C-alpha cells in the first residue's frame, strides 16, 4: 500500500478534507489518539477485568494447588487473552520477607480446575457481556507454572508491598490452555488483593 505524506504540521479548519497524512523528517507517520488507549476495544466489548473481592492468602511458590488470583483461557475458547494490567495491594502486615510477581503455565489437554471461581466483568460497565476467560481465587493447575516477571518485594519481615498497577502493554498473551497468576516465591502471604484486566482477541 502506498500512502502520500507531508512533512511538518498541518492546520485545517473543521469540514475540510485532508489530502495527505502528516510525516516526520525521517519518514515516520505521525498520528494521535482521539480517545483513551483502550476506548475502541472497550466499546466493542472485548475488554474485561477481575479482582479480589475478599482478602486472600497466596500459595508458596509454584504449587499446582493454588490460592491467590489466576486467570485462565479454556481450551477451545477461540480467543487469546491479551493481558494489559495487573494490580496488587496488601492489607495485613508481613511476617517474612518475600517478593511478588506473575507466573504462567500451559496445558494442551487439561483445563484449570475451578475450585473457587471469581467473576470476570466487562470493562464496558452495564453491557452484560460475558468473558470467555476464567478467573479463580482457588484452583488446581494442570501443570506447574513458571515465573514470568517479578514486580514487588519487601525490604523486611514487617514491611508490606507497595500497592501498584502494572502496565503489561499487551506483551503477555494467553493462548487457549494457558493461565497466568500472582505468585509469592518465598512464603504464604496473607492480606493480599489482586487484579487483572485483559482483552479477548479471536484466534486467527
């Protein structure tokens, strides 16, 4: 595809037809967003979220019997779950030093067993759109996960993690059969609150 561009600013009044796109001096195409980053996909009912609705205690390390918050993509869902945000908070004082991060896993033939399911919601609040992704605060994983990224750590046995939200920018994709979870490697930790937000994209 060929596109005509013009280097430098262009100022046109409402109602006029812009003949060419704007370019930078190195031939780069210059664009700007009309709405917020996720507006289009949220409006099209492709964005979902889930979060702890009660305080939880995390599993130690990478055990398959898991508590915390896990997002899974069922086999045969027909979509990829594109993880955009992950959030964490703590409301009980620590009793040991620890770190927190995300772990991921995959199984081609067995889904996550949903011991205590949580409810995912559409990010278009009030739309009633149902998610294909599944969320649990307690589950049995078909395959032991591996650590993906470490996001928080405590400096002492009595220091809580600083609450935060992490922008994964769509860099973590869960294909059907895959799952992602919050993990604490060193100790079982109480007083935890977790969240995920993701986009559901049809598998090409």
